[in-house]
């Protein structure tokens, strides 16, 4: 197959982890005889520095002319005092909106070999296998007005949590569809005891649940969900929630896996052009030091192979390689504990590649005998 991938490394460690994902994709391309064409675009702080726009037109065009988009991370202290429209994050938010990426899928799966790295007791985290379905183009992030106001000489600020029924319907459906192939359970997280938007959310979830009689639906208030994620994380299968709630809960859930550096994500549009990015940010403190964990980015690339290109075997090859490297006790500093080998970003990528090559060699021997 021939596929064109838009590569938006962005800021901070975004560049390093993106280089890693590219190496792995090149290896997969060779092994499975695919041609991947990588086309680079600027976004976030880097785009601001060059074009004074966090999402230049050409970047958007490049994305729309590709088969899938990979994104590293955006943001950093350099641009922190910029005006709202000139912030790196604005580039990412505009991209999500322009590409209509309404559903952000964030799988949280504990790796057995990392169970000791989580600050939680092993028995709590070992069976964790959930997906957070975060609504991505509405809610508190996009509602209008969102501004500073100066009425009557007094300063105030407002953000708006707005949802159309249609938007809620669409994301809840996505969650139910995901639950089908999993443990058949949807936890809809809201704040229905306070927010009107949450009461509509809850009603909508109830309506849709009728169409999926085999899937269990439960409602949970977001404050309780934050607690349950720590108290009993293995109880969750698919969590579906508002944009900002999902942002917060997914960072929290990442701790269960041992590191935010492990979490991939897929942002899906109804039109079929999707974007894949790690859940972690640009980590300016370690940027450029070859210390970042590239696995969340590599696992995001695996999600792309499966979801956008239908390359199931290729995706599994990458995921298995990652698992084998972790099982071998070789880890980046975010995961490392005493007695384990600490790898740099580049070394981690090399390890994953080495395992991929090994698997490839075994497969060709098996084929030769078949
Ligand atoms: C995320 C990030 C972004 C978000 C930031 C960088 C705008 O935290 O993808 O979770 O809040 O959505
Ligand atoms: Mg976040």
C-alpha cells in the first residue's frame, strides 16, 4: 500500500518522539512492503516563530491532502504570555476543529512489566484496560463567549460549556460502538447534579442505550469518577465524557500505566481523516536532551496503522515489539527504577526496531519451512 502521512512534530519533545515514530514506520514499511511518504508541517510554537500563526494555512492543507496525520506536541514557556490567538495550543485546537476530530480515543492499558512503576499497588492496576472517549470539538474548550470582560470598570472572565444535542449524540454513539468490541460497558461521566449540559448529556446517553440492549450503561459524576479511577480502576471499560473532563481524567488515568509517556491517542472524524498524537505534552524541561519516552508516539503510530490504514498485523507487530522491550526491563527515565537498564529516546527506538527485525527474521524462517 502507498500512504501519505502528514507529520507535525510541533514543540519540545514532539520532535524527538516524532523522529522515533518515523523510524518505526520506515521499518514497518520495509517489512510489510508499504510505501509511506512523510510530509512535514509546522504547528504550535514553531509555526508561530516562523509565520506568526500557530496553524498556518499550508499545514492545514497538508493535513487534508494526507491519508492520516501524526502530531507530536505543542506549547512551551517561550509562548506562555502570548495573546490567546497566538498561543501554540490554539493551533492544535483549531486543527481539531477544522478537521472535525470530534472523538478522542485514549486507551489506558496497564503493562504487566510496568505494574511496579505505578505509584499504586500492583493488584489495583494489573487488570486496568479502559478507553477514555473524550469529546474533542465542543464543550468548555470551544463554547462562546470565551473572553475577558470589562463592564462598568470591573474585570471578569467567561468560558462557556455549550453542547448541541447532536454533538452529544455522536460522541455517545462512538462510545457504545467501542464497547461492542470490548467488555460491553459504558460509563458516562458528567456533572448532572449541577450542570444543565450534563443533564442533557445523561438523557442522551439513556436514549442511545436503548439501541444497544446488550451494553451496560452507568452514569458517574465526574468528581466520583476521579476517585474511582484511583480506588478501583479495573472496573472501567469505556468512559465517555465532555472535552475538559476527558482532558483531566485521561492525565489522571495515565498514572495507572506507570507514565504519561506511555499513552497514545486517536482523534477521529466522521469524514475518515484522523489524527494520532500522544497524550503527553511537549515537556519543555526535558526537550532536546534525548530523555523523552517515544513509546506513546510510537503506539499512536500503531493506532494509525490499524484505524486509518487497516493494517492490523502491522499495528500488532509494533505493539508486540513495544511490549517485548518493556518485558526485557529496558526503560526510558520516566519509567526507570533501580536495577533496570535506562535508555535514551534514540536507544529506545533502536530497541523497538531490533525486536521488529527479530520477529521479521523468525517469520521469514517460518515461511521458508511452510
Ligand atoms: C491534550 C492537551 C491539550 C488539550 C492542550 C495541549 C491544548 O492537554 O491533548 O490533552 O487540553 O486538549
Ligand atoms: Mg491534556
